[in-house]
C-alpha cells in the first residue's frame, strides 16, 4: 500500500485506497509484472463524489 495521497480529480477530496488489483489490459511490456502477468494497480474511491481511479502500485 502506498503512502502517497491521491486527490480526486473531480472534486478535490482525498481518496481512500480500497484494493490492489492486476490490470491485464496493458500494452507496455515494461509495466507487466512477470509473476502476475499484468500491471499491479491501486484502486482508490472518493468518499465525497464516488469517483473511482486506478494508479500504478509502488
């Protein structure tokens, strides 16, 4: 889990991290984790407006 805060691009509230998932729809081979076969992403949801965002996990 990342310590970097994620700010909602829609309303500006601090988002909550809910999960880490594997994104198999990645075209750049440099982003693919060889163990999981996809890019590891953090899932964040905004408590204010409900928007969901993904970002690369650290």
